[in-house]
C-alpha cells in the first residue's frame, strides 16, 4: 500500500473531528497534538486548517 493511500477517503484538508477518527483519539488529545505543533496546521481565529499530508507525516515520524 502506498503511504499516500492511507487516508484516501478523507479530503486534502481535514477537521479536528476527522483527525479524531483517523487516529482513533479523543478531542482533548487531538487538540493537544495540534497545539504542540506535532501536526502542522494553519490556525485562523479559532479554526484549524489541517492538511491531510500533515497527519500522514505525523504518523510516519511516529513510526521512525
């Protein structure tokens, strides 16, 4: 399986709710990861703009 196919059912930009489903984590942990900068995001006001590739990169880094 190609690493770019891992979350092919998700759009290129995902939400916090999507990250929770993708990683099987709760809301507090998801926001903690985003606030730590472990997943690269753009924050506009209170909204996170999260590229799907950032989530894939986060998982790849965790597996190293």
